[in-house]
């Protein structure tokens, strides 16, 4: 295998970017980070050639171009850590992984992630509805994690990487993690993984 030539285009305050950067760090892969912060940058022709949807993050590996944070996780695991257990091959475990990738793109995105987006970036949404989604998914996760150490299997997988960033930083959106001890214990386990890379923190708003 040739040496990696990896560049990650993203935003340091983005949980989507962080999950890709976190996994690069956990795998010990060298990479360059290119900050693509503004809407104007994402609308530029050069970036649109990488991702016509204008979304971050995007990973390039030589000539390969991989948009979408979950797709980046799958690519990195398959190419650089195929035997690392990050994508289990057992059908039940593989299905569990896919379920959590869907939750990361669904309930977590429209719950804890959107709550944070409203506070940190001024996004417009129905706060009551967003916080209700956050409470529902965090309650579910807490019950799930009360009986296991990680989300999909008994060892860390892409499920944990995909879900960590926005759940761990939920308080920045006014979503308290105090009611969810099993979630907080899981966050601590992810943060103890060798090569863990924290996401830049934003101020935590006062609770209403």
C-alpha cells in the first residue's frame, strides 16, 4: 500500500468534521487539515469540485475524493484498518453498526447536534422540538449503554466515532448530560482511547 496522502477539508467547530479527524488520529494517520469555514468558501468552484453539495467534511486521499463524514469513516476503516474491528463483519454486529450510523445521521443530527448549531452558529429551529428529540435519543442511548461498554459491540467501532462528537458536546447546545450517567461513562471511555483527539469546545450556555 502506498503512503497515505490525506487532506481533510472541514471546520474545527463542526462535529461532522471532528468525527473524521478523530478517526484519523485514532488510526495514527498523517493528514493535513484545511479549514473551510464560511458559506462563501464552500460555494467556491474549487470546493464544489470536491463536493457538489457544498458540505463538509471532505477527505482526499491522492486522487480519491470522499465527501460525507460517515463515508469517510467507512473509507478509512476499510483502507487503513481492515483488521482493526472498526467495521465488524458478523451480520448482527454489522447491522448494529449501521443502525448507529443511521442514528448519528438522524436523531443525533436533529437533536443534540441541531441544539448546538442553534447556540453556536445561530441556526433557526424549534427549540422545544429539538430538545425533545435530544432527550429521546439520549434516554435511549443511556438505557442501551447501561448494559454495555460501547454502542454496537463490546469494543469500539465506527458507531462510537460517529456518535461521540455531538453527544459529548451536547451541553454547548443547552442539552444537559447530567441525567444520563451511562452516556457520560461511555464518553469517558471514548476519550480514553489511544490517539483520542478532542474537539474545540464552545461556551456552555446557562440553563433556562
